[in-house]
């Protein structure tokens, strides 16, 4: 395998967020600027593992491991550096030349088929988009999208297309001599009993389905003209194959994962058009499942990138039933996910609401009118019930107490029992007795996964970075000055130039001197300093950890000329004096053991002189 060039390494590393990679393996919670969790490299009960998203590095203040995204995979999986680069390239959707890939990846038949299918689907997506936007055959489908309120900008953004009724792909593939074996594996055709093939998508508005890095891996086609003589589904998806498993894919996940970084939540919609309408209205962190119920794999996809899901399904009864099912599926993940629900008024779906009330109102509702799960059940269980009727009241209360027993903390149970008592003028004690009976029958404790999560991870709320201060205390005054000065040199060009022009300057400790010398080569290639990039530039593991340690220390204040002069004074003046004082002190102790009075007197006088010099320097 050829050596991977630095420019390729930099491209791969900068194409992915280390936070997304680490979150797939470590539960993280934001505290201050960074994210913290339990270290995956050693056993611990107090979180000391930190990820700095801005600098794209990680560090454990306990075991000392740290580095960039490649270092993380190498530590976690035992990968080699080229293997780590290949893994990240695959996650980022970057295709590396075969000469840069590990032998197993290059020779994998599945990998070759995957590349071919990705290229084919990209080509087909562009063809469908061209038919929709630039031909007469696509005009009616284009008019339909415009009538639905989808703009040309959105059609381009999502590469929407049209598959016409007449044969399209068969002729196109014949003209471009596409391998018949690849066509058969693509899922774009249906095999007939006579051995011929029939195009799967005809007379359909085409929605490309993308993986998490934006590569087209499947299609969903919406029927444009309904023919009662044919039993055709309104939406038709690509069949499951090498690239596509509908239970493991979410529509718009690739764009939503980027948009969700602002408010750290994903909005779960029912359909593609809801996602598109919301995106056009400015709510870009929305996703939808593939026309089926939500799956655990899809929940895992969301949990990897955000700690919160807000369900915004249709406001009608069917939509609320779907919301309930989604809540039941997500509830087991309550250790990791906070769940809320937005119920749109007038039984509207998101697309209808936006058309009626406008984008501004929709954004406000999504942001400000999120119900907790228990509040949702209060409304949901009242559907089709006459709460003025005592029989319906009893059933309503019984059903809600079942929810409290399964999903509420002790505090929440108490709060909602008060609300039920006030609403129906009931004695709280009788409600508590009924709740205890339910808990006894279900053999459950009145505390759920969610309450355990709050309890077990409460230390996150107080966890800051005082550990770093303890770590720094291990360094003496000279080394603290060296660390600060080196950090300033790397991050500020003016200080780098100042030290480079300082006559007779040298670091006292070899590791800082080594980093300085290596950084000269780095700056010959790179105009600006980037810690994640510099870590890859360094070859020595100890030097890499030194850089991570410096970065995670948190030198956030701006430098000053006085600070730099103080560092230089300590390193160039105080450090040689301290070394000489230490040497003479050891000699004096030896002279005392030998009872050499003449030498004791001489050494004492020299030490007094050095102490005076040190005082003058200070």
C-alpha cells in the first residue's frame, strides 16, 4: 500500500466531525465548551474523557490518552494509521485511490460492488433530475411539485427527479454500455417470469435517498397519476440490497445531522413532503422514516448525533396514534435521549400548517410548543372520550396511571397525581393507592430508565476542568513557562517570529525543544496552525500527547508582551540559575557529610551569591 499523502490525510480528517465519530462509541454530555463522558480506554466512574469539537481533539484527564479522530480509532480498535484513515474516509463518503487502501478493502468484492452501485445511483439520480427540470416529459411532475409549494431551489437542493412512463433507463444503460450484472443488482428493474426486466419506477416523482454523508443509495417514487385498474402503491421504495436497508435509513439524515448542531435536536416527521416543507420553512433538522414505523436502528442513528428528539407527526388521530407508537419505541432509549412532542392544531400536518400559517409561525411552534411525553399522554388519552362521563373518567385515569407507572419518576408521579386530583376533584391519596396497585402488579419500581440516567450522570452538571489544574501542578515553574510559551508560539505567528529571532534561546526540556524544531518543518508546509493536523505531522507518540495536553489545558486568554517576557526570563535566566543552585546544594550536602569545612565555607558563599542573583532576576 502506497503512503497516503498529507493532503489526502488532511482532506479526510477535515471532512468529518470528531464529535460524530466519538458519539457513536461514547455517551457524551456537553459541559462548558467541551463534551465529557466515561473514558472508553479504562474503567472509571467519574467522567474524565473530553472532546473539544472546536479543535477536533480528545483527551482523557485520567489516563492521559488523547489525539485527533485517527488517534481515537487507533486507540479504540487497535487500527493502524492507514486503516484509521480508510475508516474515516468511508464514513465521510470520500473514495480513496486503491493504492491508499488496505489490501482487504481493495480486494473486497462487496466494496467494489458498492463503489459501482454508488456511481450508478448518482448517475441515475442526475438523469431523473434532468428529466424533471429540463424536458417536456417532466413538466407535469414539475408543476405538481410547484403546486405543493416546493421551489426550484428545493428541487435542486434535494435533487428531486421524475421517472417517465416510457422506457428510460433501459435505453440509457444500453447506450452507455452498463454491465448487465450491475443493472440486475441495482434494484432499478423488476425481473419478469420470461427473463426480461421491467423498470421499477415509472410515472413517479423521484426522491433520492441518501446515506449519512449524502451519497444516493436508493429512491422513493411518488405516483403522479393514479390508475384504478392497476394496484400501484402511492409511494414505492427501492428494494433492500447491498446499499439500502429501509429500516436503517432516514430521509434527510445527511443534511439534518449538520443542521442539528445548533439546537442539538432532531425533528421527526411522518413523510418526505413534511420534511421538505419544514426545510423550506427554515427547520432543516427534520427527518422521516421510509414509509414504515420507526425502527431501533433509526433511533440509534439519531442518538449518535443529538441528545433530543421532537416528534411532529400529523395532528389528526392517525398521526397521534403514530406518535404514541414512536414514543413507545424511543422510551427504552431514555437514558440517552430526551423526548418531546409537538402537536399541531386543527389536526393539520406540517405541510398544511406551513401553507396556512406561514414559515415564521411554524418555526415558533416547533421551538416553543413542545410537550413532554406525559403531557402528550394527557391529551392523547382524552381522544374520543367524554371526560364529563364518570365511566370515561375512570378509564382515562386508569390508562394515565399505567403510563405514570411505566415512564414517570417519583417526582413526576407526585406532580401529575396533583393535576389529576385537581382536574377531577379526587383525593390524591386514592390516586396514590391505585398507582401502588398498578406498580405491584407490574412488579416495577417507581423509577424509570430516565430517572436512573438523571441520577447516574448528575455529576456531569458539576464536572468542569479542575482536573487540568491538578495536572499542571505537577510541573515546576520553568516547565509551566515552557508550556505556555510553546503554545503561544504555535498559535500566534508574531510570537513564533519573536522567539525565532531571540538570540541563544532554547527550551530546557528536550520534548519542547523537539516540538519547536518539528514545527519549523510543519510551518514550511502549512500557513496556519491546526492542532489536529499537527498531531498527524508528529511521529513520536509522547510528543503527540504533549500537544494534546497543551491544547486541553485551556489557554483561552490573549497573550501579552509582559507574559512572553516573563516566560523568557524564567526559561533563559531563572532556569540556569536554578540548575546551578541545585548542583551546588547537592555538593554542599556532600561536603557536610565529609565534614570538609573549607569546602563548606566556599560552597556556602557561592550559594549566597547565586541566591542574590536569583532575587535580582525575579
